[in-house]
C-alpha cells in the first residue's frame, strides 16, 4: 500500500509540474506565436508560395513566346523560321550582346556568323553562337530552350544532307543511346523538396525553444527556480515535468506543420514537371514517428544549454547556436550524395533525414530502418537527459547572477 501511495505521489508531482508549465506558457503570447504560428504555419506557407511561384515562372518561360535578340538574322532565314516555330520571337540586333547579357538586359542572344551563307552552300559546318551568362540562374530555362531549338535544326539539316547524298541518316549516328529513366514521378519530386527534413527539425526546435529557455534560464532570472527546488520533490521529477511540457509544444508544432504541408502540397504545380508529391496522412504519420525521439533529444539539449546561462537573453543566444546543428545532415547529403547504409539510420538527425527522404520518394521506410532510427536517437536523448538531470542536482542552478 505504501508503494502504491509513493508511486501516486511521484506521478502527482510530475503532473503538477507538467500542467503548471503548460498552463503558464499558454498564457505567454511570444511562446504561442513562435511555437504554434510562426514556425508551423508561416514557414510552410512561405515555402509553398516561393516554390509555386518559381515553378510557375519557369513553366511560363518554357511555354510562352520568348523574345531573343538575333544578330545576322538575314543570313539564315530558314533557321529563323525554325526558331519562330519553336516559340522564339526574333528581336533586333544589339551592338554589344556580351555586355547586354552581363547586365541582364536579356537572358540570351543568338549571333549568326558572317560566313554562314557561304559555308552553308559549300556544305561546310557553320557557326551559330548562343551568348548567355551561366551565373544567372534565372536565364537557364531560356538558354536551354534556344539551344535545344538550334541543335534540333542542326540535326534535321544534317540528316537531310545525308539523304541528298544517298546515305542513311543513321550513318552519322552509329550508336543510338536510349535513356531509360527509372525514377517514378514521386521520386523526381524529391529534387524539389530535399530540404524538407531540415524544415521539420527546425519546426521542432522552434516549437520548444522559448519554453526551454523560460523554464530554466527564465525562472532562474526571475528567482522562481529556487523556491521550486525547495519543495520536497526529487529534482528529476521537476526536470521530467519540464521536459514533458517542452516535448508537448514541439509535438504540437510538428503536427501543425505536417497538416499545413498536407493542405498546401496539392497547390504546388509539380505535376506540370512530371513529378508527384504526396504529403498526406501516411507521409505525416511516418515523419511524426521518426521525429518523436528527436523531439526528446532536442528538448534535453535545449534545457541543458539554457541551464548554463545566467540570464534569459544569454540563454537565447546559446540555444540559437544549436539551430546550426540540424542543417549538417542536409549539407552533407547535398555535398556528398552517398548511398544510405543501415547504420546511418541510427545516427541522430541523419537517420531522420534519410527516413523522411525515403518516405518522400515513395520507397517507404523498412522496419529495420525505423528501429535503427528510433533506437539511435532515443539512446542519444537518454544520455542528454541524464546529463541534464545531473546538472539539475546542482544547487548553483537555482542561483541567479
């Protein structure tokens, strides 16, 4: 009976701290805005709007008439007709095409050589210059469109020359390369959303950041931590209640983000690029499961770092530095695109990145990969929590200044 009573008191102490911290921070406007609005809602909206506008602009460039200055258009009327048929609208020649491209007055300029007509009559190769600036990413679609049309016209005319000489067009191309792309429409969508795992991690981070700072450095600065520690309650119960509150806010923030992406995903016009994007319930469930132990790890790390600060502002600076850590796996995968191994799923952050990308590609995540991901990150979370609990036993933690 005494054991049951003791367990009930322990549970009551934990719930008291948990409910107290949640209730107090629900009244904090800054925490609510950051944890439940700015990160989980505004972020996905900006992401979807930027991506949607970028895709729409690129699609417009690929489909609408493209105005291109052409130098020497009178020397190659048939080539000009081919460009017009492809949606290119030839413009008047400009004096300094290189400077015009560098100043972004135009995306691309076509220059036809002065000996074009003579070389064409002799059956010799002719030169057509496509002038552009490769550092201007916004011009890539226009450059590719013009280059494709010029090269297509060249192949067509080359084949006609061979036919005129009684030769098969296949003579010039003894090997035919057949490209068989095995990527599914959903897998190709990963190319546009490879930063999504980092987005989810940052949402978790922001969801609990201000709460973690306030529950440690904030209470220490307000001198409310010392009377809390004076209660006849083990320190680890107080820490458990605070960590549970932080994890609750982080989980709610993550759920709101997943719901926002599920709603906004269909409005991104990836289907026009032959891609497919599925951010529905199955994807959201997989992401939430993989991120659960990471919620615990980040909460423990934020609390640990905030405990070393003497003031709220100082803790805010220290904890903000942790935001650079989650981007490391995304940068590594972008710079060093390596094939995922089973053990990599056990590495915190990296395992979540690989798991989310697998779910996004439509390949799914195997049970072994899920267990590695959960086990490795959970082990790291336990270690971080034990270190934080050890720090909470120090009397210096409750003393401000």
